[in-house]
């Protein structure tokens, strides 16, 4: 609450420099704030009596938004990239996929390795599991298994995460 929105009879007032002025009526505090061309802002409504401070409210809001923006800049979002394989993939094709997965892991992203089964390929689940293990072994320098290979409908999936240095 700011300025005219404050309806309390008595408030504890803090000046713009941070020193306590004391307990007074809201009208007196508003008059003090108006004399200094600043706003009266209620900062602690639950206190008895409520605590109000004299400050430049628009500048305060601007600084708050600026801090929030800075905090967002420093955040790192982790994405999950997907690498798709097939049960009858050739060795060179696996090497290309490993290269891509290593690039993703170096960038700090997680990698979902999936093998999609079509038709009769569903009978070759053990070969697909072996392909997954080999894939994980080849990227083990840069990432580790976060979730073991698991069947979900017609897809076997495994999640790799970047290694913590």
C-alpha cells in the first residue's frame, strides 16, 4: 500500500535514510512524505503498529525489476536434447550420433537416447539394450547415465547427464 491507500490510525515511520522517526498518525506521515516529494509506503502491515517508510516508490520498483532481470541472466537452463537410434544401426552412424551427444553434453544439456521399434524389430530388444550400453560407454568421458534404458510402449529410452567436474 502506498500514500492514500494507508488507512491505519497510527503507524511507525521510517525516514528515507533508514532512521526511525517514531509513531504518528498516517496523515502526519503522509504530510512529511509530501513535503519531501516522496511516497509513503507500508512495508510491514502485520506489525503493531504497521511500519511505513518514506521512499521514492517508482525508483524502488525499478530497482526491484532490475535485480530480477539480473537474477534471470545468471540462471542456466538445462535442456534435454534427443538422439534417436534404430535397432539395426551401423557403426559409423552410431559414431555420428555419439559425436552429437558429446557436443550436447559439453554444452551442459541432458541427452535422451531413444530407440524406436517398428514391426518385427520389437523381438530384438536385447540388441537394442546392447547398443544403448555401448553408446553410454562411448560418451562416458563427458556424461553419465541418469536413467537406465527402459521400455516405454515401442520405444526404449535412456537419459544421460553431463559429468560433474
